[in-house]
């Protein structure tokens, strides 16, 4: 198979971790007889430095022309970077929102898996960590509060800010269907998270999700309020399989879920549209404080590349090979600094990529 992959290395540690993911993809392609062509794309701060804006129409079109896009991390230090002296619509993260909207990436998948070898790094109680967990957060990505109308104006002499949260039934139905489809491939349970005791948008969300559930009789559906879900993720994460939720709730809950695994550097992410196209990126930020030091953990980006092979190219065997290689490297005691523990061997970003390549068979 020939794969056309757009590559957005991004800012901060982005270039370092994307290089390792590309290294692993190239090794996988070599072992399994595929070919890959890469198109380098600028977005975020890197694009601002060159083009004055975080995303150009040309970059968006090149992304659309690719089979999938692999991305690093976007953004810098909000306190010191000149990027954050710009108006909000021209800051790095605005480019990411524009890209998601332009590519119609409405479904964000964030797996949170606690590897046996990393249970010691889990911040939860030992009896909770020992149970392990493997959950998928399915977040609606192009609607809700982040894409609603917003304004700041003076009303009766008082500055007043307004953000509009809007969902229609079609937006809810398509993400719900994707969530139930993913559940069918996993443990056949969906936890739909909302705030239906307060918000009209959540009451509509719950109504539509229940309608979709009728088409999936094998899947168990439960509803959970978002504040309770936040508590349950640290009390008993093993209870979850697929967590289905709207944009803002998903943003917060997915970051919480990532940290209970021990390190956000371990968490992959996929954003899909209604075709096979997807954008694949690590869940963590650009970590500008460690950029260029060669110590960033590339595993989340490498696992995102595995998700790309699985969801955009239907190469399950190849995706399994990468995921198994990551597990084997961890089992053999190799660690980057963020997941380092006593008795293990600490290695850097590039060395971790090299080790994972060695285990791909």
C-alpha cells in the first residue's frame, strides 16, 4: 500500500517526537512492504513565524489532499512567546481549531490505557491501579462552546463576555453513532456524559443518544453527569469502556484520564471525519521548557501513528506491531524521564524511537 501522509511537526517538542513517529512508521512500512510519502506542512507558531497566520489556505488544502495527517504539538509559552501578543484568532491554537473545522474532524478518540509496566507511575491508590484500565474517550470536536458565537462588550458600563453553546441533533447523532461503533469493537459499553440537570444542550444530547442506542442492542448505555464522571475517573476508571461526550467536557475529561495513566506522554489521539481521513496527534502539549533537550517522550506520537494505520488505512496487523513493540520496550525496562522509575534504564527521545523500531516484526 502507498500512503500519502501530511506531517505537521508543530512547535516546542513537536519536531522531536514527530521525527520518532516517522522513524517507526518507516520501519513498519519496510517490514510489511508498504511505501510512504510525506508532505511537510506548517501550522501553529511555526506557521506564524513564516506566514504571519497559524494556518494558511494552502496548508489546509495540502492536508485535504493527504490520506491522513500526523501532527506534533502546537503552541508555546503563553507568558513569554510573542505569538500570544497577537489577537486570539491569530494565535497558534486558533490554527488547530480552523484545521479541525476545515477537515470536518468531528470525532476525537483519546484512549487511556494503564500499562502493567507503568502501574507504579499511576497517581491513584495501588488497589485501583492494580485493576488496570483501558478506556476510550469519544469527544465531539467541531461544535459546542468552542465554536459558538462569542463577544465581549460593555453593557451599562460593565464589561460583559458571552460564549454561546449550541448543538443540533445531527451533530449529536453522528458522534453518537461513531461512539457506539467503537464500542462494538471493544467491550460494548457506552457512558454518555452530559449536564442534563442544568443545560438544554445536554438534555437534547441525552435524547438523541438514547435514540441512537436503539440501533445497537448489544451495547450497554449509561448516562453520567460530568461532575460525577470526573470523580469516577479517579475513583474507579476500570468501570469505563467508551466515554461519549461533547466538546468542552471531553477536553477536560480526556486530560484527566490521560494523567491517571501516569504520564500524558503516553496518550495517543485521533480526530476523524466521516471518511477514512484522520488527524493523529499526541494528547500532550508542546512543552517548550524541554524542547531541544532530547528528553521528551515520543510514545504518545508513536501510538498515534499506530492509530493512523488502524483507522485511516485499515492496517490492523501493522498497528498491532507498533503497539506490541511499545509494550515490549516498556517490559524490558526502557524509560524516558517522565516515566522513569527505580531499576529502569533511562533513555532519550531518539533512543526510544530506535528501541521501538528494533521490536517491530
